C-alpha cells in the first residue's frame, strides 16, 4: 500500500458512544417467538424509546388486529421510557415488561439519533432490510384498499372528536360524469372535496398510481359539483424514519414531488402528513 | 351457558411461571370443536371451584372473562381458561420487572394502573370484585391485547383470600391514579344493575361437580349491602362536620 495514501476519514469513528438496548416483542406470551419492535436508548444523555416495527409489518402479520398490537407495543414502550426516565439509565432495564423483552445493553457510535437507530435496526432486525424488497420486481398491483381505509378512518375519528358537526361530510359520494355511478370521497362539503391516500414505502409505484386515480376523481368532482377546493391528504413516512434506506427515502421524496406537481396541474392541492392527527387538523382547516 | 369439559393434549403443557397459582400453557381438545390454546390451573379443589363459579357469575354479569372448561385428570378436577382466538396477543398488565419501591417500579406501576382503571369494564370489575370478595385483583390478573381487556384469576375470591389484606385493588388503583371519583360513581351504578339471580344460576350449573349453594348465598348476601361496601373503599368527602 502507498504509505502516503490515507484512508478517507469517516466521522463515525470519532463519534461518541451512546447506550441502547434492543426491545423484542413476544406476541403470544410464553411462546418464545420474538420480533425486534424498537429500542430504548440514552442518546446524548436523554432516555427515550422508538418503535421500529413498521405499521405495514403489523398489518401483514395481524390484519384487523394490528391496531390492538400497536396499542400494546406503544404501552410497553411507554413503560420502558418511564423506567429509563426514573433513573436516567438503561442498566436496570433487563427484565420484560408487557411482553417486551430487552436485549443486551449496547453502546455504539452515532452522530445522530437516526444513525443510532439505523445501527440497531441493521444489527437486530430482518424487517428493517427493506432494500431486499426493492430488489424484487415490484408488481404495480393496486394497493390494498385496507391501507387507505384505515388512514381515512383514523383521520375521520380524530376530526369528529374535535368537530362532530362535520360528520355528514365524511364518506359522501357524488357522480363524476352526468348520470354516472356515484363515487365515494373521503370528505365532501359545499366548500371542499378531499380524498385520503397513503404513500406506502414498500410500494411507491403503486401508491403513485393510486394517488393519480384519486386526483382524477377530485378533479372531476370539483368540475361537476363546482366545488372551490380540491385536496389530496396523503399519509407519508417521516423523513427521519430509521427503517428506510437512503434509496427508499429518495424514492418517496420523488413520489411526493410528483404527486404535488400533478395535483397543482389539475388545480388541486396535495397535503402530505405524517400522522392521522395532522390529517384531521388539515381537513378541519380546509372545511372552515 | 353450559358447563363444558375438555382434555389436555398430552405433551402440550408449558410452564408459564407467572403469579402464585401455577399456571400452565397447554392445548385443549374440546368435543365438537377444534383444538384451542388455554391456560390450565391445577390446585386445591376450592380454588378450582372458585374459578369456575366466578367465571360463570362474572360472565353472566357481562364482565369479559375468558371462556373456561373443566378438565378431569386422575381423580382431580382442573380449571382451564381458553385463548380468545388465535393468535392470542393478550398480555398481563403486571410489571414485576423492578424491585418494589424502586423509582422504576413506581413509575411503571402507575402507568399500568392508570391503564387498568381506564378500561371500559373497570368499574364493573371493581363492583364484581367487591361482590365476590376478590382481594387479589393485582395487575397480573388483568389481560389486555391492545384493544380489549379480560379479567382473570379468581381462585382467591369467595373467602379463599382471607389471608390477604382486605382490599379492593381496583379501587386502590383508581385512588392512586386520581380516577377515584369516576370509578366510584360508575361502580355504584353498576351495582344497582347487577342481576341478583346470577349467583344461584352459577351454582346450579356447577351442581354436577359440587354443591356451591353456600357460595351463591355468600355473594347474594354481599349484594344487598354492596353499595355501602363500595363507598367504604373510597375516601369520604370532607365537609364542615368532618373531624380534622
């Protein structure tokens, strides 16, 4: 090797070590079957927990019962967070809580919380290697309607808890062509017509096709019913989602940009949101 | 509702190691039904009968308690409560991961107690526990799958828990987590709506196994004064006539 050649300096080598424990969930008590569900960490001296088992994975595993599983896991993570906070230490967190089993205490170098979480996912979870799914030929089959329906149901429930007077506007239908079939919309009032969609990280192409179809329906509804505003409120993954690869993040950013452009061209607006709460606040704002 | 018997599939038993009543996970063979997962409890006959009687009674009152079977084994009778569907995602709310009194224990127990008291059937459970004199409603005896709760482990009800401090633990949890008013009001309302015929119905169903008329009479007697018993579990309101 050329003695004057130095290997590139990777800042990670000099980054401080941060403690964390992987958290494994045992869905059926006493079976020993476990999945990485998240981590409890002490990044930068602050304790916290992060769920890393994706919603889509829970949906695939448990179908209609996935919401219950999510609630269970979130409660378990809250318990770990409370226990870690009580002592600002991860040392004593060695026993199971609510079916969640902590793994070995680790300390790895990280320059950001995202990097720490990504390390944990790579070390302990097969379900975080989403790149493998991208290597398979993606079939542009339609997204499961279940995925969109669940998001729109959550948005509706939250919105109605704040504005019960909006009940009659959710799930209303209208024709897209004269004397045509009635098409159901996520929300339709005299002032705004809106659809809800999901930008599914493992199926970006199919998500894009779905969004396009919804934009078409919105465009037609606005024209026929002479409604002022048309909106597509889309659930998207957070930019700092540790379970996504850089490539997936790029694909999702591109998909969002494309949907926003196509919406603008059709005289509509695309509102990406990362939670159902945000979706609800947006629809309430538009309905005002 | 009828009393049903089942058989444990040989070799399917796995120790669960939770609580003091020696629970064992197993698979049951049920006549006319498919195999199902269950938790089996072997022990003193009075505990088995208390479990069976309370399961019938509490289910009769509308409290979510797992479906159960009795299992005849080598001259003794065991109690088995079945998984509610497959997979059974229920977890016990108990948090014994930390030493009692430690800051971690205090924090996590409060979170778990708050959750327990927020369940839709918590008030009914508190009322039923008072009726059957269940002194052992700790967090380990409450199951939750993220959507629905289940109330389990009644071996120490009906006088079997005389060695335990006299307490209604759900009421205690409500007091500690600041939910006493809500639970008290709803529990009293639940008491007024309880079907007074259910204790004798439960005893009748178990007649082929044992004479549980005394248990039925015990519960019926408590029902007549349950309002006062429940009120006594909660702090009295302070007024001008209260002693300081």
